[in-house]
């Protein structure tokens, strides 16, 4: 009887240990991620996954080291919702020195349980910008006013929830206010300034934070930082979400499909072009794309292709180059540098495209001007031998073949060398030919 009770107690103890061991082990760990760049669906997915992983591991906190110029509002809202409902304390640290938390980064910083900045950093300029595919111009400013008011209400609610300066948060949205880390600490925008992540954790040891489950002190003495790396899927999404990469993928996709259509059966250009185009459109879902920019780029390619078929004396090529550059500039509409196609990418692509089609046009023109080498037209300019006196009609031998011929003028005796100057209805018109005499340019066949 006692043995059975002992076994039951041991089983219960092992069960409790099995459930509590991850939390006990994770309590000495602070998970850490680095967000460097534009806030987009890739970074949103990465941060939310890190929150989930930190919660499952029972980590003491999640440290987000951030340097961002801003990004997409929808992605920012997903991150903020994840932080506000997180069971793991979230520490947003704007670092290293020289970094910033701009635009969407302001919302994320204010939403954190602990907001910190490194020396030499800044925060602010959160004024929203309406952007996206197919937007029409808002001449009254009503839509922009709605967007701003919505952003103001959202950032004030976040700041008040974390007991931070809601008035400054509003000015960051309405007036694009931006301040240094020292001013941010004085204005109660952030909680502290720390030169490094280790010193930050030491300063936060014992600090109470508000979680959905209630207040909880941070036990950060002797904790270890464990980095959560981006998965390959997140990395791929992050790479192709770069406007420059998406732009290059789109151009490669367009070129590949056009080459496949002009050379059916080549297969390779079509396959590569299709893959690149699908990746580009996938990336465009995460970017503020302007439809007019895409249409101008497609128009440019069509104009370049027409130049090969139509004699326009370069007008179509000039129009194509202008359309390509304008479309590339208009493709991504955003005041944020990280959400624009760089001129260092646009110019090489435009110049390379113009150069390629100029070469193709030149080769096409040369091919059209080249004298035919097959058929009746290929006989024009060939040298033969008279085997039956031409007076003016007779026969000549050219390339081992015997043809009916007539002399252009006068009589040409047998065994003389002649040159074909015209072909009409299987009858060759020839003239005497001498190796010493300079060759005259033959006329075209009729």
C-alpha cells in the first residue's frame, strides 16, 4: 500500500517537473532579436514568431534591438498588437549608436513594456503617409486627415497604456516631431538610456512591468542573451521585400517572358522569367506600388520591341527610355528611403535596357541590309562562265548549274566570265566580268 502511494507521488512529481522545467530553465534566459531596416510583413512575421518562441521557452524577457526608418502601418499594427498582448515582457532598445526609431518604429517603441535608447540615437517623425496601389489623388485632404486622426488616436492610446508622454506622441504624428535620446528620457517617452544591452539588462533587474496577467518584476541578474535567428523563409521574404530587389525581379521577369514569346521553344527564358515575375508580384504585396509605374515600364518594353519591327529613326527608343525611367521612379510611392527604388539601380537597368535594344536594333538593320545568299536573290553578284554564246540569249554555268541567260548589252562569246546582275522568271541577266575591272554594285532581284 505504501509502495503504491510512493509510486503515485513520484509520478505526480515527475509530471510537475515535466511541465515546469521549461519555465525554470527559460527563466535565466532573455531572448534577443535584431530588427534592422524597414518594418514590413517580413519583420512583422519575425517579431511575432520571436514573441511566441520566447513565451514557449519561458524566457524572462524578449529584447528587440531596433534601428528602423519606419515602414508599413499594417505591419506595425500587427507588431504592436503582439507586444500589447504578450505574456513575456518586451524590451525595445533603439541601438546601436546612430540608430533611430522613425515612423512605425515610434509606435513599436512606445508599445514596449520597457523602452530604451542608446546614446546618439533619435526617435520621432511618425507622420503617416497614404500610399498603395491604384490610389487616387485626394484633392480635399479629407482622406489624409482621417488617416492622421486615426494614427493620433492609436499612438495616444498606446502611450497612455504604458504611462508615457501622450502629448509628445501626438506631436510626433501631427508635426513629425523628432527628439534625441536625452530629450526622450526627459519627456517621459522612454524609460532609460543604456550604452549596451548588458548594461541595459543590469539596470532593469528588479523593475516591475505590466503584463496581461498583472504586474511582474524582471529578474535579470545573471541572465544569458540567446539570439533568435531569422528562418530561411523570413530571410527570403525580407530580401525580396526590398524595393530594389523586387524591381530587378520584375524587370528580369518581363525580359524573360518577352524573349520566350519572340523565340518560342527557348524554354529557359520563359521559366526564369515566370519565376522572377511571381516573386516580384509577391513582393509588391508588401510594398506601396503604383500601378502607373508598372504600366509605364510595360509600355517602355513594348516600345523597344516595336523599334525592332518599325522604322522610327530612334523615336520609339527615346520614348521607351523615358517611359522606363519615369515608370521606375513612380513604381514605389513612399517618402521613406528604405521603401524606394534607388537611382543606383534604376539608371543601370535603364541604360542596360536601352543598350541591349539598341544592339538588337542594329543587328536587325544589318541583317535586313545584308545581301541574300540563298534563292534567286542569292545569285545576284555571282560569277559564272558562258557555255553557249549569248547573242543576246544563251546559257551560262554558275556553281555547277546551267541557267538560261541573256546579255545586258551586245554579244558575249563562249568561255567568257560573266556576272549576274538580275534574276527574273528563271532568266539571268548578265554582263561581262573581268578580274581587273572594279566590281560594280549589283542591283536587287525582282
